[in-house]
C-alpha cells in the first residue's frame, strides 16, 4: 500500500494549514481519505474524486454516482459535473465528534452499470474556534486555618470543546500569595488541577482570599477563560477524607434496570466527631453521567437512574468527592463500562434498485444493492442475509455490510410478470434478531412472442352481388407480450387473385382485423378466394404470423334462364311441323334451357304461357318437351304459335320466354304461304318508322342548306361580274368559253386535244394537275382554255379509273330489246359504247318490278339450309328438295327484257352476238367482263305477266 500526502492552505480566516492525505488500498473497492478543517464554507472543495479514483465525468453521470451514508448525514456533497466532493453544510467537529479524535466522516460513493462502491473517509481537523470556559463563574472554598502548607484543593477543570493543541494547555492562578496551582496527571493520561496551599493561613489576618483562575488553550491566536475563587478560612480540621481507591472500575450490562446498585465507594477521615462525618457526591463538572447515575451521599452507593444504551455510549467516566464536616475533601474517579447485548435487529437499506428489469436480462445481472447494519457489536453484529431459494435470484456479499441482489435464472414475463422478493437479514446473537424487507420487482416485457391466430385457416361466406364495403369476417390474433409489443396490426398480404392484386378485392382494418369486400362479387365468375392476413405486433423488431382465409361466394338468383333451343333469330322464321296424323303424346320439339346459377336457383320448370290452341299442346314441367294432348284434326289451324315460359326455382324466381311456330300439315307446300305472310314485329316497325322520319328530317335540312348556299354563291358571283364590267371598260375583251367545251374539228392552236385532270384544295400549294396522252379525234375533247388550278400528280391507279369505260357487252340492248316507246334512237349500226343508254322504265315496267319483288321469299333458302326451306323436317323425312322447283336459274333485270344466266354457253353466245353488232373502242377491248347472273323466277314471272298484259 502507499500514501500520498499534500499540504494545502485553508482560505478560511484562521489560515490553518490543511493536510490532505489520500489512502489507496489495493482491494476490490476503492478507498480514499481526505482531511479538511472544520467550519469550512459551504461549497468548498474537499477533493477531486476523478483524479483520486481514476474515474471520469461520463462514468459519474452514466453510473448515477451518489453518496450513501449509514447515518443519513449530508455533510459532504458530490458535484457530478466537476467530479469533486464539496462541503454540503456547516461542519462543527465539536458537535459531530465531541472529544473523540480523530474525527472522521465515513461514507460511500455508489456507481451503477456496473455497480461500484468506493469508501471515502474525511477527517475533520480541529480549529481553535472555542475558548476555554468553566461551568461556574465563581467558586467558593472553605479552608481551615490549621491547614498545613501542601494542602491540596481540587479545582474544576476548564472545558474546551477543541481537541489536541487547540484545547486547554495551561492554567494560571492569580494571586499566588498563599496558593499555587498544580497540574496532576493520572495514570490513564487525564489531567486535573489542584490549588495547593504553600503558605499557612491566618484567619485573624485575612478571613477571605479572592483568587482568579485562568485557563489558556494552545491555539493561535490563544484563547482563555477565567474563574473567580473565593477562599473562606475556617477553623481547625486538620485531616481530610481519603478514598480507598484512586480509580474505581465497574462493568454494567446495557439492559440494567433502573435503581440497581452498580458500585459502592468509601473514604476514611482520621478526625473525630463531626469532622469525621463524610459526605459523598459527584464532582460539579460531571454532567452527562449525572442523568444516568445517582450517588447516595451517606453510603457512597452509585445506582442506575437512566436507560443505558451501548450503541450510544459504551463507557462513562465519573469524578466523585468525599468531604468531611470540616470541609476537607478527597477525590476519586469511577470508570463504568457498558457491555453489549443483542437488543438491535439488523437494518436493511436499499441503496440502488433497478425496477423493472427486462425479461431477457442476463444471468448475474445486479438488480439491487443493499446495506445491512446491526448496531450491536461483536457476534451480535454478524449478519446472515438470504432470500427464498425458489426465486430466480440470489444474494451476494460485495463488501462489509453491503450486499447485491442478482439474477440467478432465466426470467419470463409471460410466466411470472412480477416477483415479491423477501430479503431476510439475521444476526448471530442469542437470541438472534432478524429483519425482513420485501421488494416488489416487476419484469418488463421484451418482444419475444409473435401474434398467434386461434386457427391456421378460416372460412367466410358472402353472397354475390354484395355492396362494396361489406364486412365478411373479423380475424383476431393473441400476443402474449405486453404494451406496445402486444399491440397488433392486421395487413392483407399482397397476392394475385384472378390476375389482380388481392387488395383490389378485399381490405383489412388494421386495428380490428375486420375483412371488408372492396367490390361486388359474381358467383358465376369466381366461386371462392384464398387470401392471407398478416398480424404484426408493435415490437422492435416486429414479429408477425399469418392466417389463411377462405372466402366462399354464395350464389344468388341473379341470372334468368337462357334458352338454347329453339334458337330465337330475328332474320328468319323457324317452325316445327306436326303431321295431321300425329297421335296423342306426339313429341313436337323440346325446349332446352340452362341457368348459370347453381343449386335450386338453377332448377328450371317449363310452362305453356300462350298458345293458339291450348287444348292441342302441353309442355313437360321438368323436361320442356312439347307434346300433343289430343289427336290432330283437319279443323286445327295450320299455323300454331306457342309461348313457353321457363322459370327457375330462386327467390324471387326469374324467367325467360320462347316463342315457337308449329305448322300442322302433312307437307311443306301447304304451310309455305302461311309462314311467308308473317307480319313484322311491332317493335321493329316502330323503330323503322322512327328512323325513316329522322332520315327525312336530315335530308330536308341538308337540302335547304344546299339551296341557301347555292343562292348565296350565285348572288356573290353576280355582284362580282357587275363590279368587273363597271370598272374595266378599257380592258381588252377576252372571249368566254363555257367549261368542257369540245373542239371536235381540231381547228384550235394545238394540233391535238389534251386531257387535264385537276385536283383542287383550299391550299393552293397542294393542288395538282396532270396531263395525259391525247385522245383520238373520235372522243370528247376538253377545252384547254378552261379555268384550272395548279395540278398535282396522280397515281397510275387513279389514271386508269378516270378513263371512261364502255359498258360490258352483256348489258347492251338491241333496238328491239330496249324498253320505252318505239322509235328510240340508235340502230344496229351505232357503235357500242358511243350510243345512248337505255331510256328510263315506264310506269307499267315499274309495276312489274314491284310485283316481282313479292317473290323474294325464295331468299329464305340461303338461311334455312338445303332440304328444309325454313321449316323443320325432323318429323317429315320424306320432304326433300325434289319437291321444290329450282328458282335460282335466271336473274331478271328490272326495266329490261334481258336476263343474266349462269350458263357459260349462253354467256359465250351472247358475247359473240354483241361483238358483231357494235365495234368497241380500242380501250374497251382490254377490259375484263363481269360475270353474268342466272335467270331468276321473278324474271320469268314478270315476262309472263307482261305478255299477258
């Protein structure tokens, strides 16, 4: 071990030197010793613990450094900002330690995380701040005149609370004519003063002597106190009492009862008579013991009058006197030692407590620091500290009277959220005393449990056609943690459902876990969904778990039945044929329908809603079969119209209707005329009327608009011409040629006529004109002086199309074939392609064309397929195309007597005949001929009717 001492100067008014000593012991806990004078100003620095203990400011702050004193005194404070010990309040050594020297303050500096304990001893040195004093201001003595020189008279010693050199050092008696002062040292080291008679007294000369006793201390500056002594000279009594022992010693237990005699003293006096009678008493300067003990003046017995406490004072020193009637006295000392008894239980003090502690704390984590003290001594102060062995904690001794409560096992808040730890401290006295202190230690939560769903999968049901925002199901997870670690939020995991994100179908309330439908569902499209809901707690890091939710869509009756057969088409009429020889129960047809719903919503029933003759047909309720319920007779109408309604079994039910046309006949020709006169649907006629009116209104508006525009253009041109003729009278006259003037004779300036194709736009930069090769003299010519714009180029395809093409040879008529009045222009000698076109048809010919249009029923053969002519033959297999004449042989052209035939030989003969009648121009010879149509029945009928007419 080593010592480090330094001497500093005190800045207090006394300027006493200050000795600062630091004692460093090589032990587990640090120990530092300082020395400071008493009465230092508050805030004065005692020492720098950062330097002396090897600490730093950061450690003091992080460890929450603080001072612990066993008696709770707060004389010394800790400045954690500077790391210094300072005087917290006024320190008076005399109040603190009385006459004990050295006087020291003992305390500990506690640091946490990790726990550290440093013992600090601060010695309080004395300063001369107290003057000597006597308990009385005046003291009276009676001295017999016969007292011989050398007689001693005990005097009261002065009191000085200071110690060491600052206490009383010398006494001075004045005057010293008859008495002198003598200082006596006892064997125990104590001193007392006596006034010794060195010159005989003579009462007749001086009956009373007045003396002054002055006590001086050794301080600087020196202080003193005085006492007045009055000495009265008495008559002769020349023997003083004498104690049998100079010092009496006695041992008393601290539990001694009041009134018990602990000691008897005695003194003897050689005088006789009244001068022999002795009286015992405590010395006048015995103060503290007089409250605890009493002395019998006659017998010299000392008894206990107060409560003795070893922990407060373990010994007492009493000065006693023995005086006779003549005033002679003797003095002695009584030393009383108090023995300790086990009368104090241990005291448990909590220095530091970490509460709560996390459940994931490591083993041997310090939870609390304890100070356990027993005021008894010896064996009675030896302490055992323990807790229940069933707890996951243990007590460990770290220093004298200091213990640590540490963890000894794994903690789990979910199992035990808190512990009531009872700490028991027991001494080794007889009988032993014990003390219990209970700590309520709470375990703080750590996010070590993920949320858990009661089930791994859930199922929810929702009806289709639901409203968006409808609640399906609420999921609930449980987290065994606490606080924010148990606060659960719910999320919908992003996944693909039918090619779309799951969030586009469902949403989850983050707080309640309620699953909501984002959109309306259709059972016919999707019957079930699988989604995953994640529950995540609010810990750090967060923990989560998932649950699979199966959402099943329940069907509703939201779809009507759909009729698959018979197919309802608006362009053609389909009829079923029933022979007149059909028996009862004859199967006419079967209505086939489906419902896309499921369950009872898809159970279909068939009913006959309307019928031309309800007594003839019936419909199967479950299978939709239409059968006859009686024998068919000749009186039954050929055309039967049935309306069948198909209903599902939903609530409410939905239905669909189908109309069937049934022909009651044995052969197809019988019913052909009946089914060709079906009137159009009323709705179709209404729509057609509406569109015709709308078209008429639009055409009328466009016509009026065109008339207004034409009139406006004419007026504009007329005004420009008038303005031109009025303002240009001197301009040369330019001959005017109407547009497209033909100079057939070729007498112009150009040798040949040229053709110009003009394309004009509103933007002159995009106009175009193109010149082609000259025509022959036999074609129409274009006036080259006609007004034109800047031409643009034209494609070859447009050039070919712009040339005039002659009619095909098949569409040319001879003079005899042309309709109209006789004497029409042109004869056989007119060249084909240069003659006039046929004349418009007459009213008679138009009437013939209208009559022929009535035979358009033959077009039904293209839609109904071969062999049926639009009627079902499933029940008449003998009906074939052999019974139907071929109406597709010829095609009639209204307004002419010519026909188009599909016969190639006829087309070739007609072409040769046309080639002989007319000579086409050179350009026409290269054109392809269009196909020729065959002669239709309508053309044949028209020809026949015309001949009849």
